[in-house]
């Protein structure tokens, strides 16, 4: 069927549920824009050569990128179509529907990158905290680059089929919008029973939920235990007045707590998506329809929480954040920028 085919309006357009339009179309919109601004600021900070000196910040830089991809994809695939329908803006729906086949693939790749970048970052911190004598040989810059590159390549290959799951197969007149809109339909690939069983029922569940969630819970539990022990050592150092060692240990503890907080926020915001995945398996379709908007909203919220965590636990990030807020329009401020880093 060509893209110029006009379909009967009855088979073409189904309005979104009111709850869906309110939660994803209206409430999520300001969160997406706030999230994009927050991730742009984070990316600007982590891209600076002074921040790139720490390999842990490389993971955070990629997470900022992937979260931005999630937010951009969510805007075109989820939020703007619903908002446009609420505003009876047919051109908005038209733009989103034409963009959906591509943006859906971008969004799923970004989500996979976010999941696994959080996972490998936790493993990185686990090695640094729990295996300190081996960390120097394992956590080299070259190895970190290979891991990040591997995650990016694997996430792309894992989701490459998503670009071919939905197509625009024609246009139709939507009475409620008073205009012609594209007709989105699932391809034969997405409807294929074997593909759905292998990808959605097994691969997606394992690689997006079971494996990473298990690793995150186990590894971060061990990191929390190690941090608790470090706090006891820190308390003893306070008694004996070892200032240098005490400051180093305090920074290590703060970094560990920050990364654990990032992971806990990630787990909290993505657990409902796991529940939706389980509900789909047992075919509780009515409950899935009610829960999915909240699940999508939590994923969007997760993409904007990291900046708050960085500012709360990282002195350097907090100082640089305010520096950029005040001096973003300025140029030639390199000396001031480095001075901020040296004030500790």
C-alpha cells in the first residue's frame, strides 16, 4: 500500500484515552523540556577536559546523552501526538506520526544504553570499592572505552529491528482533528509470532530487566556494605586527626553514595516498566492500559533526576553547575573555570 492511499476514517484513527492525554500529553511536556535542559548542562560539564580526567564521569556523560535521546523520542512518540490531539492540532499529529518509525528506534536504543550504562557504571564502582588492589589494572581508560563502545554497539544491534516494526502505510481523514493524518500500522515483522516470542517475551525481558536489575541490586548492595564499613574507618580517622586520609575517604564515600543514589532512582523509576512487562506476559490488558501512562511518566522523570543527585553529592559538579549558569554567555573564562576546580 503506497503512502498516498486514503483509508476509511473508521479504520484509521482511534483517539487516545483521556488519562493518557493528561499524563503523557500535558504533565510530561514540561518535564521533558526541563530534562533536556538538565541533561544539556550535565553533558556540557562532563565533556570538559577537567571532568573527563575521571573515567567514572565518562559513564555519566553517556547517560546524559542517552537520557536526552529518551526524552526526544518520548516527545515525538508519546507526548506531542497526545497534546496535539487535545489541542485539535492535526499538523502536530501528522509530524509525529511520520517521525514515529524512526524516533521509536532512537528511543529504544537510548533506553537500552541508559539501562546498561547504569549497570556497567555500578560494576566499575564495585571493582573500585570492593576490589581496590585490582582496580588499577582493570579500570584503565582503555578498558573503560572498550566497555562503553561495546554497550553502544550492542544496544544499537539489539534494537535495530525496532526501526522496522512500524510504518506509515497511508493517510486518512480524522473527523475529530478535521484533517488528514498519516496511518501508522505494525509491520509483518512486529506481528510475527516467532519474532515476538524471541524478542519481546525472552530477549527484551532478560536483557532489559532480569539481568541488569539483578546485577544492579547485588552489586549496589555490596557497595552499600562497603560504604558502611568506610564510614566506621572515617569515624576512627576523625578521632586520630588524619586530615588527608579523612578527606580522601570522605570523597570516596560521597562518590559511592552518589552513584548508588543514581541507581536507586533508576530502579525506582523503571520498576513499574518491569511490572508492565510482567502484566503483558499474563495478558492483564485492562490493567496494562491503565498503568502504562504512569510507567512512561516515571521513565521520563528518571531522565531528569540525575542533575539533582549530582548537585546534592558532588562538590565539583555543583560548583561547575553554578559557574555555567552564571557564565554560559561568557567566553574566555578558562582560567576562572579551572579556579573553580581548585577550590576544594
